[in-house]
C-alpha cells in the first residue's frame, strides 16, 4: 500500500483515539495522566502520518511501520471503547429501579480498584508501544508535519496537450459532432460574452481525448480567432492560469509576476479576437476562486462569441462554472470496447474466432472505459491464447498496465477531503465487484466504524449523505437505483474503481490470508472464521443462509458491525459478549424473539429487526441510549418507555398503547425522528390535548406521515376530529396519509391544509406537500381544500363512502397571479365513493379563465356508481384515463379532445349510461376524434351505448372481452 493511502486511512483512527482520550478517559480518576500522555503521543504520530501522505513510493521499512501503527491504533481503540462502555453502563445502571436486575457482568461499578488498575495497565502498555513507534518514525526519516501544512499532489506526469495524436478513436464520433454543434450554436445564440460547456465523467472515460478532437476540428475550421489549451490540475491558481493562457498566445515564455501586468498583456494579445479556451482536468470546487478567475478573464476581452470547455471528473465542479448545459460523458458499449482492443491487439489483421470470443469477455470487464480498453489491448498484442484467457480471468497485473489504470483513477481518490472520506471509500472495497449497496445501510456502517463525525451543523447521517454525494460526483460510486422521489437508494462501484479501493484499503479487507483482516463478507463459503482472524474483525456481513451456530461470536471481540443471514430461530448467546457493537442487522433471519441481554449493547446505533417473524421487542430496549435507527415491521409490539431513546431518528411504526409508557406521549421526546412515521391505533388517544403531546408540529424532519385508526369501534367511542386536531404536522411535510379517520369533518389544519408554526402562531400552508391519500374515512362528508397546494403531485381519495359532492371548496384559493388550480397534480384517483353524485365545476366570481389540472397525467375514477356529472378537463398532457363503474352519461369533450396527442391508455369499464355526446354541432365518438398517435392500450367492457370503430395506432385493443391486434 502506498504511503499516502496508508496514512489517510490511519489518520481517521488516530484522530478518533485522540478525541476519545481527551473527552472521556481523562475524566476518570487515576487514568487522567495516562490519557494525557496517550493523546500527546497520538498527536505526534498524526503529524508523522502527514509526512507519509506526501510519499508516493515508500520503503518496505516505512510500510512495516505503518502496519505496526495500524495494529496498535486498533488495539488502543478497543481498549478505550471498552472503557467508555463501562462508563455508559454505570450511567444506565443509575437510571434503573432498585429491583431491576443487573444486565450483565460488565455492568458492575467501574469504581472497583481492580478494574481501574487493569485498564491503567493496558493504557500504559499502549503508551509504551506508541513511544516505540514514535522513535522508529524518526529513525526512518519521517518528519512531523504541521496540521494545516498543505499537501501537494504531483500531477506532472498527467500533463495534457492539444497535439497528441489519438489514432484509435472509437465510439465518440457522434458525441464529438454534437459538442461541436453545441459550441457553435452557443456562440451564435448566447448573449453572454462567453459560452461555457463542462464535460464531466470519471477518470479514464476519455474526456481529454474527446475534447482534443473537438478542439482540433474547430481549429481546422477556424471558428475562433484564438484556440487555447490549458491543463489545470488540482492547483487552481488564477495567476498561474493567466500565465499559461498568455504563453499560448505569445511565441515566448512569459515571466511576469504582477497580476495586473499579466492581464494587460492578455488584453493586448487577445485584442478583438474571439477565443476557444479548453481548461482540461479541473478539480476546483471553490466558487469564489472560479468567479475570481472568470471576472478577470472576461475583463480582458469585450468581444462576444467566445467559448470555454471545462473537463472535470467532478459534477460539483461543473455546477459552479455558470453554464447553461452540462455534458455528462457516458461509457462506451461492449462492442466499442472490443473494437478498441481488436485495433490495439491486431491492427488491421483478421481476428481468429477463438481470440474474439475471449476478447469480447475482456471488453466486458472494461465496463465502458476506453482507457482500460486501450491498455489491455496493448498488453494483448502478440500474446498467446493462453495469455488472453489468463487476462480474461484475472485481469491485468500491476506490471502489465493495471497500475497505470489505477494511477489515473487514483487522482480522484487523492483529491478527496477530508481523510474520513477517503476511509469511507476504502471501506467499500469489502463489497464484491458488481455489488449493489443500500445507501442508508452503507452510511450506518460508516457511522458504526467511526468514519462519520458530527459538526455544529450536521449530524453523522447528514455527513454520510454528503460523503455519498461527493463520491458520486467524483464517479467513485455510481447510482444503481433511485426511489420514487428520485433519491439515491442503491449505489455500486465500477470494477476498476473497486481495484483502486482494494489498493488503498490494504489488508483491512478479506482479500487474503492476513490475520489482521478488519472487514469481511461471508458468502457461500464456510461460516468458520479462524480464531486469530476473528480477534481483529470489526465488520462481519453474512450474506448467505447458513448455520450461524458454528460461529463462536465471543471470539469476535472487536466487532462493530454484524449482519446475519440464517434460518435460526434464536440468537446465539455468544453474541452477548460483543460490547463494541454499533450496527446489528438480523432482518434476513427467522429470529422470533430478542433476549433481554440485547439491552446491554450500550454503543448500539442501528438495530434492524424487521424479520417478519419477530412479534415484540424486549423491555430492555429502552437502555440503548445511543440507538439512532430502529427498523421493525408494522405489527411488532413496542415495549414501555420507548420515549427514553432520545437519539432515535428512524422509527417507521409507532402503535399507540393503553398503558403508561406506551401512549402517544412517548413520541414527544423523540425530537430527532426523521423520514417516515406511521402512528397506529389512534382510537386509543383520548383527545386533542393527549394527541398534542406527540409534538408532531415540532418534528421538521418527518417528511412522510401516516395516521391510522382501527376498525370495529362503537359509535360513542369516536373522537377522531378532536384527536386529529392535535396531530398537526410540521409545514415541511411532503407525504400525508390518513386511514379510517371517522370524523364527519376534517379539523381546521386539514380542511385548509395549513398548519400553525407554534401552538398560538401564524398559519403556514403545507407548501411542500407532494402526496395526499385519504382512505376509508367512511363518515367524512367533505373533502379538504387542496387546489391551492403548489407542489401536490399525487391525490388519492379511496373509500370515502359518505361524500356526496366534490364542491367548489375542493379547488381551494385560486392564485391571482397564475390563475392555476392544482398546478402540479399528476395523479388523481377517486375510488369506491358510492354516494358521490356530483363533481362540480370550479366557480370564479369575476368570470376570468382558470387553468385546472394543467399537468395531470393519470386519472382514475372507479366504483362511483352515483356520479352523474364531472368538470371540464383541459389538461393537454393526460396519458392514462381509467373509468370503471360510474354513472355519468356523457364525458366532457375536452377530456379526450385536449389530450389526443398524449393519451396512451384508455380504459372504460362498466358504464352502462355512458353515451356519445354532441359537441359543436357534430357527433362525439371515439373514432370521430383526431388520431391518437400515442394510444397503445384501449380496453372497453360493458359500455353498451358507446359505439366503437377502428382506432389508429392500436397495438392492443380489448372490446367486451375480445382482443384485436392492429399493426
């Protein structure tokens, strides 16, 4: 492992140890001096690590020193973490009632002389070992560098130019033409003095080669007065860039120190000429630095029609350059990668069939990177079939060019800051190539390992989110899947980036037979872990079903993260010894109950017990005072006192209980809850005052809220309106669902979709609400005012069996500026409303025109048998219209007329009264409408009064159970 990478991952651990020794251990009588000495030694060693970070090539002796330090640092972390565990145990014991049993053998008072003496001896041993390591560092020539001393990355070997010939240019011809066209259009249509186009993509994707082709084509066509190429590198310095640009414009080397003189020379050199400037390999994310450069550069030329092309690996860099468009470069296809390999390996010669079959598999391993295809193609030149097969199976060794690929990609790693982020990236080497990693789980594992540190603004999870985004922006991670809201759900890693992660993570991952493996995934292989390896493991993920009884978990004494996958019904009792555990996942097991000793995991931050088999949680859960994320199924019974878990952020389900300690007031103290929350059994809440104790209006991070009442209540027991009044959410809410609310009217905040910012504060509109579902509210007679909500995209009204009319209040307060009602609504469902007879038109007192549902794409009206009238619908973007079991006789003509260009699915079922309508003096039928160019799905059943003829562009047509296929 190279010096820089080694020191980066160690700095995280060393800094954590410094913090722990200063904050916690120094407060214990008898250990304060040892703790101070430990912190002092670690401070010095951290500065030695700064020196190691600058060394690209280091001796075996320094590598050995780094390994000794790593081992000693992890041992020290275990000792201090155990000490902190006992401190927590003492605090928790003090909160228990006198009759409570001692949780474990570890829960005895830390004041015992024997225990203090034992811990003191262990810390003294660590101090002695660190002293030896400090002395060895000096003997090896390592220098203690200052904390803020800048680290310069040597990028001279990667300097680019515009003259290099690229004889093999495959798969980018169309992209080249597209970018050339964009630049030409930009200089003719953009009113600004300069058009800026960033080209973004991971290292090795061919950004420089592509830009060089664009640059030289425009140069050959003399599109600009001056054509300037500048390689930027990580050090973004305006004066240095101005000098490089000036050197491009003049025939002599410029040696001018003054910024004013340089800019004056630039202005003279450019004069009235337009320019194309390529800034290749930009890493700067400082917006002020970019603005400083651009403001000065724009000042030296007043001519319009200029263009700047910026190449970068980082999407964040592209976002700050004030551009109208960002071109995100994609990978090549397997076929294109094979074409590059074939050209490099065989030139214009024919390729033997046996080589082609192997070569295509090798091309697949390039995963779209032209750099990889070029290097591997060169290696395969004049090689035997056996060598081709070897590279297909094992890829390139460092000496064959694999190191060159890693060095290019390594620049992205080197420019990550802070070291914590580098450690988070290195940790991902643990996952097999091709893995899809759940984003939230990865953040929780990073947190458990101590890689995420809260600051004054952000908590650990927010820091983890930011780290994920930085790695995505640098293409060190890739998005594998997004959720319905567009947020990253799963991420993965390019195979060659995975090789980089392995190279910087050293022996921390289970890649060999090292006895100091820290992070391991057990798949299909045996669950047996050698005892000498078990001692140092900090993360263990068991990903395939097996008998976990073979594992002696007490040997895994350093474990921080444990994920199980088994058919076992009970947890092995040896897990009880894992006092360092912070992330425990049994969601892929068949565990039916949790033992009381689960409450001894005082460090635990994440507990996933959504197994589908677990019925209730033990009462000792309330002692997990550091628990931040609790994942359970919706039918799991919570113990009394869940409100004591004040660090809790994730709790998707809260069933209200009858007993003290189980009532809704338990939610009141959980001020950090975020994400989703479903409150069940609301019939057990007595009144508005009790409901208000949940303090929902203070929980700004709860974005999805579901309120549920149970069935089978007697008439006299219903107080739903009063209870709902007390359940007012925060104004930042995005999703609201209500099930089986049985009030006749909605309370004030629901009726107007406005909430108070304090108990007696001003009213705030639920402006951020995107989705609303009201289901099985059987006594409700009116629907809330909704049309004025600016971001409402989805509205579902299901089972409102007592609603007779959707009246004009439904449309809310019309915005006088936009004159649009339901401006963002895309999906509208009315289902199972048997008394609904009328859906009225919007009423405007001044008679002015109002747009209704301008973005509606999906409309379903089903099982509303009494519905006789519906409003006009001038949407123009409706794609899916479904009508089933309604009583209307005529559909307004504009339901189809205004959507004929967009409608792709039309379903009409069980509408015995629906007939043709006269519209503007002509008969209105489906076939008399304009053609439906996008309609591919039409289903009509039991609509006897509606005529039907051939419809254009049909691929699937169902009429009364018969299918017709049209070309």
